[in-house]
């Protein structure tokens, strides 16, 4: 009816449809996809096996936004790198990771903030 130029509310539309014996089109609900169980993730059994990295955002009193790249060893909770910067580019993240790997050694896997896993 709206396509034909009728301007009225939802209740009037239902009343007109009911009087004419018509039925409203029922929308089928969207199917929600269940999250997959991640069997491939195993808890770390030794130090330097799995690192987790993520950004922590904060704002200074001056209004500047500060980002800190945190890298944490899952097993020992040791932090190989904390890098505070105002802006981060991909090359900056790579440089911080390379520096941490030179100092501590390479981990078997690195999991990112959005649950991506790098091996």
C-alpha cells in the first residue's frame, strides 16, 4: 500500500488487511550461526610457546589518544614488549615483534586481539 502512495500507520494497515481477509507477510527470523568450538586451541604448557598481543587505548589529559601494544607470554605472564605510541602502523607492529623475538626468542604461535593465530 505504501508503494501505491497510501500514508497511514501500521494499525490501520492491519485493520484494512483483516477486513479484506488478507494476511500480512510473515518475515522468517534470521538464523543465528553458532560459534565454532575451537578444539585447535590448547593451553600453553611451557614458556615462550604462545604469545598474545593486543592494543590498549587510553587518553591523556591533553586529549591525545595513546595506544600501547602489549605482548604477553600466556604461560608465564611475562611481557616481552610494551610499546606506547600515539600512532601505530603495520611496520611499527612488525618492528616491535622483531625486537621482542630477538630479545626473548621466537614463540611457536602468536594470537592477536581479534583471535587470529599466527604460526
